[in-house]
C-alpha cells in the first residue's frame, strides 16, 4: 500500500509541475503579446491566439485575466525571445526556445544543461537549417468536413493537414502552414467559425535521426533537463 501511495503521489506532483510549467509559459506569452499589441484580444490576434492556447492547457480564466492586467500595468516584466541551438548526444539537433528577462542567466543555464548531458551549445545557424518554422493549428474535428476544409485552406497557405491527437489521446486535425502565412491562416480559420484548440509556431525537422533505445534515452534526458529551466518555453529536436 505504501509503494502504491508513493507512486500516486509522485505522479500527482509530476502533473502539478507540468501544469505549473505550462501556466508559466502561457503567462510569458501573454506578456509578450500584450506588450506588442495591447490588451484587447479582439484587435490583437497574437493575444487571441495565446488565450486559445491557455484554454488548451486548462489555465483558469481568472489567471488569464490577471496575466493580461499585470502585463498592461506599469513595471510589467519585459521578456526577450531568444532561440538557442545545439547538439544533443549522437548528433541530434536541438532548438531551445526561451523567454527571458536576463539573457546572460539564460544562456549560462542552457549551456550547463548541454554540458552536463554530453551535448554542445552551438552558434546561431548551427542547426536551425535542419528545421522549418511553421504555423501549426490543432482543431477539434467534430462537425468538420476535413476534405472540404483542406481545399478551402489551400488558398491561404496550407502546406499540410492530417490527423493527430492530444496528450490525452483525443482526436485532432493538425493544420500546418509556412510561418509567414500564420496570420492569414489564423484569420481564414476564424472566419469559418472554427476556434482552434491551439495555434502556435513550431520548428518541424526536415531530417530525423534514428537511435537505439539507450542512445535515445540519453537525448531525452537532455531535453527533459532543458524543459525544467524556468526560462525555457519549448524544446524542439530531430530525434525520430
């Protein structure tokens, strides 16, 4: 019974940690969106997108409203978005997306993560060429004619559309476009009365690296270490 309780407690704390990290990430995105386009989501597509993403991670509305209000006030934090590039063990390319109020601290922490897990922090451009930056929209497929929607969205920059699923195994439609077409695609989807589950930019690898289980675990240890850092928003890699 004791072991079962400890396992459940560990799982519960892990879930809380993941939720806290998601809320922190969205909170920074709200701050960045408000600083660049104002606190009204009706006139700020970036903020509207972040609010959708907040719903996707079950962030309570009062926390979203509080984050918008805080970002609108005097003395609000200012975050720089910085992308770091490097290699994990066994030649796996890694992109680390950060939002930081202290780039000196952040780059030092990211470098320590790479070094401790047998990776190497690289220079700008060292691995980014192995990825395409794309707009990625995840939609609830219920009530949608996927074939018809695909034909309609081609004129707005659609590059890929396929089936996916959430972390909970729920079915989704995944729409991808070039990042330069992000705003156009967001508007096209919204004009069709569709509210995306989430809408984000993602770095999609053009070449995948396949490793055995032991080697893959070494890479995943680095990725996990990076994701635990408070300044890190998301980590992308080309491990198959």
